[in-house]
């Protein structure tokens, strides 16, 4: 996309999201954790009646950590775009959580339909990439795209605030554009580095000051892997709930000093066979 079409696209997103937000009722608070393909025992589970969620968590991934140690490349893998590999936090998903640290999942709703989000496809490719070549499990026993997994597992539980797949992705993109964690961290001197270690408290404080919410931070060893931003049901910022039974509390998951690894731009050169297989499967 060119810069001006980018800007026009963003504007459209903002207008559409504002229209949706205007109809959303206000509500309560946020926070959670998700491991792709690993079903949680805390959530309600398929088929059970699950009560309405309490708050949203926008979970963001750091490509420098996600792409560390990647051995296989394919066209769908965000790590394998050479010069186009993302250099910013990207979207993992918009999750619906309960205040007690658990969450509903796989609620009633239609299966993922790629046609519904076709108008958002270039934004999804760019800002919401998968960092794996494998397909991701969905709620109905099958496997599919990362987007399908996020919609079916989390998006379907966003009623009565978000009613459909298109708006789930639109609203998530809109939040992501409005809460630019990469920008906030860069401005405070927390820039990607393979040698620096930064105080976790400083990183959390930078986000608190910028967005008026306390995030949850998740690490792999001492590398920041995810940052979660939490929102009430009316999308006003709120603190994330720190879960005691999961590794998402900033104190439990991350050490006192953390790193923001540089992003390696892998080339998708040698794995033609695998990407062909994946494209056929998708
Ligand atoms: C967020 O900020 C970074 C660093 O300033 C910038 O490169 C990126 O384009 C911004 N992302 C969005 C979605 O505005």
C-alpha cells in the first residue's frame, strides 16, 4: 500500500470502529493468556453455557522473540518476509476475560469465513501475522488459519459488544492503531537490542504513563514475548488482571531485567515445498 492509501484506510477503520463503539454498551474490566493450539482447562469449553465476559485484553506479540530459533519458513510465516518482516509489536488477538482470571472460549457463533474479512486482508497480513508455518486448531476439531483460531476461540465470546467476525477484526485493528506500544517503548529508549537488558518496571511504567492502564507482560526466559493491554467493555483502558494460575503476571513470567531482541529477517527462500503445501491446505 502507498502511504496515502494507508492513511485513507486507517481513517476508514477509525470511522467504522467509532460507529461500532457508539453502539457498544459500557461495562466492566480485563486480562489473560493464550497458547496457540493448547486448549485451556480454565475456560468454559465448547458447548457449555458461558456467562458474559468482563473485559477485553489486546494481546500483542514481539516478533524478535517469536522468530528466535525459527527453523522452517513458509510464505504465511511473519518471520520469513525478509525486509518486510515486522519490526513492531503485532497483534495476537483480542481476548475476552473474566475478572477472576479465567475466560470463556469457543462460544456460539459462526465458523471463520475468510470472505467476511476480505476488505481487511492487507491489514491482517501486515499487522496480524502468524509466526508459525503450522495450521492452528479451531473450536470445531479442525485446523485452519491463525485468524480463524482467534475468531472462533475468543471473538465469538465478545457478545454483546462485538457481534460478528468483520467487526471483531476491525475493532481489534483499530485498538492496535490507537495504542502503539512499539512507539511508546521506542520513545522511552526501549529499543530492540540483543545486548541491552531493560528494567521490567520501567517498561510497565512507560505503558502506564502513556495509556493509563497497567499491562501484563509475558516473557520467554528474559525476552519479552507478549504485552497485553486491557480495556473495559466500552474500550476505555483499565488494568489487566494478573492471573495467579498462569504465567502472565508480569512478576511471575518475566525477570526483573528483560530484553527486546532484535528482529531477524529470515528469507523465505529454501522452503518452496512447504509453502506450496501450506497454501494448498489453506
Ligand atoms: C507504531 O509506531 C512505530 C514506531 O514509531 C511505527 O513504525 C508504526 O508504523 C506504528 N504503527 C502503527 C500501526 O501506527
